[in-house]
C-alpha cells in the first residue's frame, strides 16, 4: 500500500508542482521549493540540540498550536522548536506569533527519500502532529529513526472518517507507527480507534482552542471605532453579500453601526473590496489606515491583514462566524468567546461540534442566512442580552481550558 500511495502522491505533485510554485509571490518561490524538498537550512547536528518538530497545516491549526509551542518553549527553553506548515497564510501567521527559538518552515513533500533525509538532518526529539495531518512517509521515517510520533489536538470529522475508512487497512498500518493519540473529544477518540489505532494509545485531552494565548492589545484603528461594532470573521465567498445585507437592514435604526469584514483567504481581498464598493457604503481597507486618520463616518472596514482577527474581536460587540452560512463547516468561534463577545453562527458549524454546548448555554446563537438581520436587530436593541451571552461564552471557554497542560504532561512521558 505504501507503493500505491507513493504512486498517487507522485502523480499529484507532478500535476500541482508548477501551479503551486507560480501562484506564490516571487520572493517566496525559492524558499517554498527548497523547503518542500527538505532543504531548510535547519541541521540539529550543528549545535547538538535536538528540536521538537510540530506540524500544523494552515492558519487554524497554527493558531491552535501556538499555546503548545509557547508551553514547550517555557518548559524546555534550551530545546528549539520547528513549526512546519503547508500554506503561505499558515506560514505568515506562524511567523507573526511564534516566540524566539522557533523555526518556521514549509512541510517537505511526503516522499520517502525526502522525509528520510529531513528526519536525519533535523533528528527531532518528538514529531508532534496537530489535529489529523496523516502523512505516511513522514510518520514512518520518524518511527524508523526512533522518534516518537504524537498526534496532539487530534480530531476527525465525520467526512474525513468516511474517507479514511475506505482505506482502513492502510490506515491501520500507518497508525501503528504513531506512539500516542491525544484527541479533542471522545467522539474523535472512538473514530481513531475504529480506524485501527490501539485503544491504549488513544487519550482524550481536550481542544487546544480553549487554551489560546491571553488577550492582547486591540489595534489602535479598531479601538478608535465609534458606535456598535460587528465583526464578521473568516468569511467565504457569498457570505460578504449576506452579511452586508443584514448590516444594511439595521443601519437606519442604528446609524453609528460599524462592520468589520475579515475574509478568510487573502487572495479574496480585492474581490471583497469590489463587493463592498458595489454596496455604496463608505469603507476603507485596514492596510490603508494611517495613525490619526478620522474614520468616524466609515461604515465598513475590510480586514485585509493576516493574523489580526483574533485581537480585532476585542473591539466587537457582536461576532458573526464565517464559513457557517453556506455549508462549509464553520470557523473558530472561540476567539470571540475568549473576549466575551456575543456570537452568531450559521447552520453549518460541523467542524466545531462543541458549539452545541454554547447554544444550549445561551453562549452563542444559531441563525439562518435569512434570520441574520433579525437576530442582529434583536441584539442591537437589547445590549444586555448580547453582554450576558458574551459572559456565558467566556465562562464556557474557561471551563474547557487545560488541554495544553494535559497534553504536555503526556508528552513528557515520551521524551528520551
């Protein structure tokens, strides 16, 4: 099965290599290609310091991994950390958030020869996989070199489980090379067991997303916004139009209302600007803001920066969670929960099953696209309801924290 996987993976890389290379800014292309080939300039033999290798695929996983990376650096200050990621946005967020002593690289291609060479050069103490990034050759290369492989903050959606189940025999072979599975929920743990992981290796440790870094300073431009602020975070195509429509329906009654639109993908910034411009409402792009600029009459702010959304939620009164209205599975509602903000989600939050607990506790509200304007109006007319919901969200967030500490305790037991 490894042979078949290698053939399929080689075919995919052959087709995608040039488009993936060309889609990146010129300044990133050489870095991306070298690091994808395992030529990262990182060699633990040079200073005899074996690092932790943490792999997080993109923005969400990188953000979730930051508390663990911080904990590793605090607990083992003499041990460097390598944080690998798959995407440019993930790399950008990692570079902006990681502490000193952490090297950020692109995850090398999952070819056996590349992974063997990379593993020998880096010689990590542990290979820590965030969520469920299963790369067979990377895992096998680590196992053959005697490097413990630990899945942290593990999760498996129903869709992923169905896909993995089709190749359950191969999955069991790969999972046998994993030392420990630290899963978010009992449901995730049971799915991993059903895929063939040894029951004794599977532990429920909770979600890192409840252990985000402490609140940071709200950016000056966001703190300067007057009136009630709605932040629509990590929106996807089609959602900006429905959020703007709901915003406009409430604007006459609440003329000081502000909307911050934060598209999930940077490549859509220009597209979203076109949508906002066509609405006819005054707007500006966050990157065009100059300190001291008067934005009092601006209705909409396009958040076209990377890695800033989590602190911009601090300026919100109401948070609208993107990727949840048009069947995409939702985005992380915990960032506004950390700030104690009222949270509105669409009907598609499948990637965050814990949101049901928030709904039951009145710590978030589920609405349809058609009902968004009405629910916004209800919260705007009743600020005490919004504030109370935000308090419940913050309380529920605190109640579920501690996953990083539990995971770190388990990780310590596997350090040689």
